[in-house]
C-alpha cells in the first residue's frame, strides 16, 4: 500500500509539472500571437511582426526559467543541481579526490582534537553540580599543593563558614592478602561523607554512613565498578564478602557506578575509610569540599586561609608557615593537560585553515576556467539565483563528502590516541576514556561542514558575476584567470606558508623541549638500572631489626645475579611525585619557630654508588651505621646552598623530624637527584641511612652490566625466593620510568601531535605554492614562448618564475616568523629548557620551509624553460 501511495504521489507531481509546462507554453504562445497581430495591424509584414514580437518577449528559455522560480522552489531543481554537481566531480576526479582528501585531513584533525577538548574541558565531571567542588591543600615553603593533617582537617571542617561539606581522601594503595600471597592493589582512603560530597551513589549496596570511619567500627570497603567486574565477575552476592587490605579484614558494602572516576586519587579499585590520627604534624590527606549556595570561590579561599592563620598561631610548632590553599576540582583534574589541549586545538584550527584555503583556491581556479560555461548558461537563460544555487549545491556536496571522511578519520584517530596512552597516564586522565563522537562533537563537525560548504559555495559565486558574462564569452576566462590567480592565489599561498611556519616552529620548540627534558640532568646514570618496589608486611617484619635483616639479604641475593655490579635500597625512587618531606632545624642557630622542610629519603650504603651519583664533599654511608651508631645525614646541593650559603655544612648537625634529642651529623653533600618530576626544579632533600631508619615499603635499585630489561624477571623471582609473602610490584627500568613519567608523556604527546599537524601543514603549504606557480606558468605559456622566440635564455625564464616564487616564499616566511614569536610566547609554559624565541629552531624551520618551497617552484620553472616557442605560439 505504501508503495502504491508513493507511486501515485510521483505520478501526481509528474502530471502536475507537465500540466504547468503545457499551460505555460500555451500562455506564452497566446501573448506572442497577440503581439504579432498588434505589429501587423501597425503595418508590419508578417515576418517583421514575428521578429518584433520575439524581441519584445526576449529569450523564451529564460522566461520559462523565471516562471518556474516565480511559482516557488521545487525539489526537481535541487535534484538537477545535485546530479550536475556529481557529474562535474566525476569529470574531474583529480580535483575531486585532492579537494576531498585535503578537506578530510583538516576536518579530521580539528574534530579529533575537539573530541579530547570536549572530554577534558567541556563535558561535566561525573558529580552533582561539579563546579561547586574544590580541592584543599596546605601550602608550605616547598610548594602550594601539599598534604594536610587529620587534626587540621577536623578544625577546618568545624570552623569554616563556606562549605556545605568538607571531607578528605588519601590516594595510597593497599597490600591485599590472597591465596597466592600478598599483592599490591590500587586504592584510596576517604572520610565517611566523601561520596555524598561528590554526589555519587553506589549502583549496588550502600555508601559509608556517618561515623563509619570511627576506629571502633568494623572496617568496610566500596569497590569500583571495574574491580567488581574483574575480581568478582559482577556477581550481586559480592556484598558481605570480606577482603584483607593491609592486614585488616574489610567487608564489601557497595559498588560504585561504572562512569565514576576521581582523577586525583586514581588508579583505584578499593575505597576504605580514613583512620583518625591525632598527630597534627603528620600530613597525608587532601581535602574535598562543596561550596555553599551563594558562596564564591574567592570568599571561601579567604575563609579557609583565615582558619589556617588562626591554627598557625594556636599551634606554632606544627603549623608554622602552613597556609590553606584551594583549587577548583576541575583545575586539579585537567590543569596540567588544559594548555596542551588548547595549543593542539589552535594547531588543528590552523591546519583546517590551510586545508580550507587550499580547497578554496582549487575552486577559484576551477571557477575561472568555467567562466565560458557559466557565460553560456547565462546567455541561454539561466538566472543569477539558479547559477548561485548550482554553486551552493557543488560547495555543500564537496563539504559533505570531505566532512564525512574527516569524521571517520577523527573517530579512528581518537580511538588510536586513547589506546596509545600508557595505563598509568590513562588512570590519571580517566575523562579521556569518554573521548569520541557525541552530540557536541557531532555538532562541531556539522558546524565546520556548513561553514566550509558555504565558503566553497560563495567563493566562486562572488568571483563570477553575471555582468562579466560577455567578457567570459569573449575570452573563456583564460587571460583573466591568469591575472586574477597571480593576485589572489598568491595572497592565499602567503597565508598558507605563514601558517605552516607557525606550526613548524611550534612543533620544533615542543620537540626540542621534549628532547631536553629526556636528556635533563637527573643526577644519575639511568642506563643499565633496574628497579622494583617491595612491601614487607605481617608479623615477620614488625620490628626494625627484622626489616634491616631483610634489606641486607635482598642486597646479598641480588648481587649474585649475573651481570649485577651494585644494589641499593631507597624508601622512594627518584623521578617520582616528590612526596615525603620532614621538618628540620640547624643545631647551634637561633630558633624562633621557623618552619623548615625538605624531602627525606632512607637509603642504603650502596645507593648512591648504584645510581652513579656524585658525592661533592664528604663520604658515603657505611653498611654498619645502624641504630646503634650516632645519627648521620647527607644533604643535596640545593639544601646545602639554601640553608648553608657560603658555608661548609659537613660536620654540622641538624634535627630530623623534630627529634631534638638525637641530632644527625651532616657527613656529605651529594649532587641533586631529581626526586620530583623531570620538569620540576630541584629542591632541598636529605638522605638518612636505611639501617638507622628502616621502612617496610621500599624500592630496590640494581645496576647491571647486561640488559636491564632481561634482569627484571629474575630480580622479582629472587624476591619471592627470599620470602614468598613479599609483595613485589612496579618492576621497571629507570629508562622506562623516565620515558613513561607524566611530564615526559605530556611533552612527548604534544610534540608528536604538533609535529603531525606541522608536517601536514608543510605539505599543504608547499603543494599550494606549487599549484600557484604551476598555474601561473600555464597561463603565461604565450608570454614565455614570445620571450624565448626573441632570444631570451633559459636562465632568464628560470629567474622569472623563481623570482615570483621567491617573493611569495619570503613574505610568507617573514609573516610566519613574526607570528611564531607570538605563538611561542603564548606556549612558553609548555616548554622545558627552551626559549620561545629559540634562534636555531626559527632558522632551521625557515631554511627547510624556504628550501622546500623553492624546490616545489623549480619543477614548474623547469617546465617553463623547456617550452618550445613554436608550439607555444601555435597553441595560442
């Protein structure tokens, strides 16, 4: 029935159109006959009367076209325009393929980067009213984002007037007991109201209730959705089951939603309660708070800072120089990646600009060559609106095909880039898992498609006015095309080259910055170093003597492995997050309660030797310097110069961690080891003997004369041979730690992406210049033929063409240099050890771009110099 209805509708339309045309022909014939009768009555001959009547009415085809447009816009004309546009593209497959591919590259890059920008910066965080959430820190002389203590948290919670709720979290994992032994698992500890503050409700079971974080209450735990699926098969009977974390039995009470993530504490599988701690000087928590309605971020910052000021006065020993610091949650989550994404989005926009210019220039050249066709169509009666509609159809068709292909490229690129993210990096940026096609990204792609379609439609329309029809019939547009393209096309190429210059310089600066980051002085020799972390838990290692004995045995057994030359132990590996600080004061100096703090590491006697660190002054630790010997400490150069300027600190004493009864003697100064991220400035650090301050959680560092990768399995096996109950995790070479560090990843990804944009822009810019010069040569064939017929040498022809190309290249590079300086200044925060005006980068890019441009121009210049004058003149 539907098919019959559709057929009848089509027949009705067909008969309706035929009826209109028949009636229109009858009407026009009637008026022509009446006009002929009038002229005949005036004394004209029948033939003269017929000619006069035709002259009065004008072109009958044009009259019919106008009549069709008077009764309204019809679907049949759209279909005609679409079929004609498709025929035009099929007749010019080279143009169609080139324009579509260029446009797809530009749109694909822009949509892909926008997809990541949407996931990171636009898409709301998965919390209720996430813009009202803030993260709280304590600012100390070492920096603004340090931990707060549990007593400070309780005071902030009760004394503030700005937050509807304030909770804390501690982003540290657990040791989970299993049938196969103890293994390290990712997790976090939170106060009881943490998830209610975020506005997150478990999909299975319940949340922590108020007071459940009391030490007297049974221990409970919430699972992430991924942990529920991975470890418990997604079974609903998981509620009530027990899991042993850090030796304590926890009952599973709920499962969090699948889309839940909390980047500041990721990666996480288990969420337990924070245990109260009365030590005000023990800092291991971060705060998360929700602003009250009507309270601004600025007023809340003033409020919480005033509380920390009161606490500093009330507790001068533990809270001196500790100031509350606060950031919006979104800033903490995406703060590091925001500038990189914005720079990449700008780069993608410039690439889209180049692609659009290239396609628009191709359309302009094509439209110039179609002036005769358009002139003929106009002379035969095609109206201005009909011609414009034809160009609009062709432009929108080209944009639609290019956009569809571009969106396919973008979706593939987003999936590829997401898979390329290291596991740890993705855990810290879980919002990027949602990058992909959605309504916002699709709307962005549609907007680009419409804008480019209109641009491609209007570009030839503005150029081909109906007033030029007579000129188009006279010369077919050839001479005017050459003159026009030498003017307008040259300007487009200058813009392309300048834009390519900006992208190339940006990529060069980021690449140089990344190279210098990887080769920055971390204070150690990273090659041939293997590392792994060990956790010694349980009653077997409850006493310091037992932990010291384990460390010594690990060192002895690891030394027996083939190729091992040195083994060291440390409480925290270099190139980490930089956490782990302690207060100190210098013995013999006046003390007025100043808060002095430095990073502290507990290391074995062979640790510095294993890293190939350099002792600047003094001596290394001795293996027999244990708890029975006087306390000693080694300072790094930054701490020595900061707190002992112009002095020799060796032999002086300092207190460590507030232990005034057992001061430590400074026995050496070590070169600065990079305890924080690669791009962080060196800061004060001290090293104490592991045997005087043993830790049950430590890292083993092994130097080998062989491949460090091949050593890792045997090293882990050795740990389990010593004690199967040891938890061994995060085995990696030092080179991998450098390569996969967060700072290296961000610099590497931005450099690679910017480099990809720059490479495409470079190709498009050079191809654009080649197209302009080649087209100019083709339009000047007669001129070149005349010159050579009159005796001009080939060298002068080369000079003629290359001079034109050289001017365009020089202007484009000059504008690009100026723009590059401005762009480099804007992205200077992303650079490491590299200035925004790096002269070598600017010079290399200018030479490479200029050389490639002139090489591209040489090809048409050579073709011009090889023109046969006789053939050229005959062709014209």
